[in-house]
């Protein structure tokens, strides 16, 4: 039976990528070794990491003002690494739109002042606070947003601007490379790889080179400085070679799909189809405010917790895996990142209709 995997992360990857990786796992090109067995400084791996970086530059249309680096520790380590390098006794502003934003803010407090400039916590993170309501700190060290809220199922449909001179930083773990945006207005963008970029174990970080110069080198350990990664091409020590290799394959695939412009059209069509169905039903509801609904993580509920559990179990048996909502919020969630084909959405809606008929 064909399984569609709706996991939030680690999430499904394109089938062609998985097949290629399977082939090269045991024998990479003419090396006589598997891709994971090859030296990160050898002649086989070097072109892999170079192509991975070039793909990021191409897909995000980056100028030379930006560095592209691969860092272990996932997005969560960036929660600490950002203030450790960039706060320097200043105040960072956070827009609190969910669990991940508040975790990022909590880590920043270890290194200085973190101001919650706006929050939707009181309404269970069901929306993105309007830009006009943000209480920003004049001259903040940076402004941090979470572009897509993986757990609450909300997303900035328009990415905000920071005040002049304040670097805008975004955790894009769950929507990076899913839609076009102007990277030029950011100081730093980061994303754990396991949602839209490849397997878990690393973060992609895009940072304005001039920002990396802010780090106090007397206080920040070598491995936690952005400049170390920039200066050494992400190879100060042994990088996560398998993650970088897989990301290279995923980004090659993305370019074949017509780049981000191409995948964005498909993503919009997928999300619209699923939300239209949910809105047309009196059985399923969506807790996220309509204007801010995520096109990557579609959060929904049946009329009761018991039916939610039944839905998740029966969907699994029908070949639709990992539809359980995050443990903190319950309900159901369909994560529909770049690799989820439209066929998966069609199969899910088909099942949702049958489940509604049988249980309403
Ligand atoms: C998954 C996720 C994280 C955590 O990523 P790790 O790589 O596990 O640290 C952080 N932020 C967002 C928005 C996420 O979706």
C-alpha cells in the first residue's frame, strides 16, 4: 500500500531523492565507497558541499553580502547561538507566535535582554499579531520572528520589515524554500533541515557577513561563532556530511521543480484544496485564524478528542501516516511540505470525507 507521510519533522522527502541516496549510499560515483564513508576534505565530498551552497544562493537569490553555512545542532541550537553572537549587551525583540518563538526568546534571556514585542499566547497562538501592535525596542540588537508556526498552524503571509538599522532574523524551519520571499531584507535566516530540506541533524543558516563580525571572540567558543563557519566553509571540524549530501539532492530536486516559484504554486494549490474542504465541512474545524493559516502545517479538529484519536488511527490504517497533532495542542495536523505531492492531499480529503460520513 502507498503510504503518505504527513509527519511534521523529520518529514517525507521526494521519492526520487530517496532512490538516488539509496543507490549512492553503498557506492558513490567511482569512489568504491558509500557517500557516508568519504572524507569531508576529499575530492568527492568537496563538490557536494559546494553545490549545496550554490543551490541555496540560486534558490534564495542571495547577494554576496550573505554567507551560507551548515551548522549541527538543529534550529534549537540557533536559539542560543544567535543571542550569544549578536546580542552583546543589547535587547532583542521577539514576536511570540508559538512554542518555537518562546523557546528562542527563553534562550536569548541567558545572554541579555529579550523583549516580547507582541504575542498571541492568550488566544492559544491562533493568529499572528498585527504589525501595528508590535511594541518594538528602539535600537534593538535584532528583531526575531518565526515565519511559520509548525505547531499552531499559522504563518506570516507577508514577511514584515524591521525598523531601519535593526537586523531582521527569522526561524524558517518549517517553511523555508516553500515560497518566494526577499532574503535581502533579513540579517539572518535559519532552519532545521528535517522539515523541508533533508534529514535532521543540522541547520541551514544564511547570515549577512557584516553581522558575523559583531561576535565577541573573547567570550564565544570557537565552534559557536558564526565567523568560524564562514571562514572555514562550514568545515572547521567534520561537518554533518550526510545531511549536507541529502540537502544537495533535495535542493537539486527543488530546482528541477522550477525552483521556489514552481513549488510555491503547487504548495498554494495543495493548501487551498485542503482548507477549502475543511471550510466546506461542518464536521472538521481549523483553529487558526483564516488570514494567517499555514500552507505547510494544516491543523484541524473533529468534533471531539475521542474522534480525533479515532481519525488518526483509522487514517494510519488507510495509508495516511502521522496525522496526530503536536502533543502540546492535540487535535490533528497534516504537514504538507514541498515533498508532499498533490496526490497525498487528494487521498487525505477522500479519507476525511469517508470518516465524516461514518462518524457524524
Ligand atoms: C522543528 C522546529 C524547530 C526545532 O528544530 P530542531 O532542529 O529540532 O531544533 C524550531 N523552530 C521551528 C519553527 C520548528 O518547526
